[in-house]
């Protein structure tokens, strides 16, 4: 594994080798993650390395000017930690989360404060009263809560299978060294207060704005592969709703169309006014770029207003792919995607909507 940086003058540095892989200790493909401090530019990198018997999570930073990789956890239970992730807060502390696949399987945290690695692990998920039959935990969503000054609160959303029931759970850790994660919140119950039988939740993510409005989102995979986008929201300083919302059905207005395959295309985003913006593709015969936003107002009140808009639709044999979206400084929303024609050729399409709850998308144009 190597690292290189580019200066403001456009010159790349010589690559620096961070790992020392061998045949007996290989870097796990796709395991490297990096974060950069927002003001001082210090770089932190984590990755998984090892073999069948022993696996390590490595951490390194160029705090002192050069990288000095160190093992922060080593497991010898025959099952590796899975895909570490890292965030660096405004206080220049590194927050590292990964999954340990031992018994019970659990999500684990270590912090690096002032350049010093905590001597002990902190369990994200093993102090919440769950039984020892916990199955795969997969941390997919991490974020740091505002204000973006000094030490920050870490929020984690992850997938759990407890007693054979899939759940999406949320936990957060107060700022500073020596803290532990608070109450684990199950955000994935449906309107009946239960977890639907025969379903599995996948890819939990967190969307956050500068006020602290927050939503946990995931794709719910049900019986026969039916996929829906679900979410549970809380306003800044508030609590999550008692039940999650099926955003796919909100978008279509017809529960029967929820049998179409759906997926979240990109990391959702919250604008400064508190609107959550997410996109997915629905294929009920043709293809639809579906879009929904949820409005947060006033601060501290659980949001309930969800507005659905379709960005574009195509004929039965056409498809929509690779959507990307972004917000400008006025919170206008800009969207581009690949649109497949009947002859399988693709065009690049663009649309945008003005800020606010009543904004609508323009007619799509190439």
C-alpha cells in the first residue's frame, strides 16, 4: 500500500509505502480508508492486513511529518476484523471502527487522541444487552456531529442480525478520550413496531446537515428480493421516530410498485435548510429516477413532511444509470445521469431544481 500527495503547485510527491505485506501477511483488498483533517491537512490511514490465523488493523498518520504504521488490534481467532473505517474530528482525533468476527460478533471502536492510541477497545455493540447469538455486524455509516470545532461526537449506524432478525442500529459516542457509546437505538422498526419477517436490511448510511438534523437510511430487502428504501429521522436535539418510513412507497404513492428493485445510488445529503435529498432507481417495467426529500423544521422537532418528485422516466426497454447529485451554495440541487436508449446507446442527462420544499425538477436535457 502506498501514499502520495499533491501540492498546491500541482506537483505530486514520491509515493510512500505504508504497508509491509508478505505472503504470510497480505493487505486485505479494498480495506484501506483515509481521512484528512479539515484545517491542518494531516492524513490518517487505516487498513486490514494478515493471514488466516492472525489479522491486524493498522493505523498511521503523518502527524510528525512522516508515516509510522502501527498495529492497533491483532486477532488470532481465525476470523479477521472487517473493513476498518476512520474519521478525523476538528480536534485532530482519529475515530476508528471495524467489525470483529468472533463470538459474539461485534462492532469495535478505538480512538487516537493527541497522537496516542487508546489502550483498550470500546465496543459499539457489545454493551447493549444483546444476547451472544449476534450475527454479522457491518458498520457502513459513520459521521461526526456538529459543531465542527474541537472534539466531536461520533455517530455510527450499522447492520445487526439478532436472533435471526435483521435490524439497523444507531449509537453515538460523546467527544473526548475515555468515553463509551450510549444507548443503542433500533431505528428500523416498521409501522407496526416490528421487524417484518423474511427481510434483511442492507447498506445503512447517515445523512447530516450543519444544524445536526440527521437521518439513517438503508435498503430493505424483503421476500422474493423486493427492495425498498427506508429511513428514520430526527431533528437536531430530538429523538428518532418510533417507526421508520418506507420512502420508496412515499415516492410512488402506490405500495404495489414497491415490488420494483430499488437501490440508493449515492450518499444522501441534507441541505442547510434541513431538507434531506436521496435518489434511487425504480424499474416497474421501464425505469424511473425517483427522488424524495424530507423537510426538517423547526429545529428539535421530529420531521414528518416528506415530498416525492420523479426526476425522469424512460420507456420499457430503456434504463437510467449512475446518477450523481450535488448542492450549490444556494441549495439548488443539480443532477446528472446516464440514460439508456432503445438501441443501448447512452446519453448524459442533466436536470436541476431550485431550493425549497416546493421546488420541481426541470425537464431533463442532454
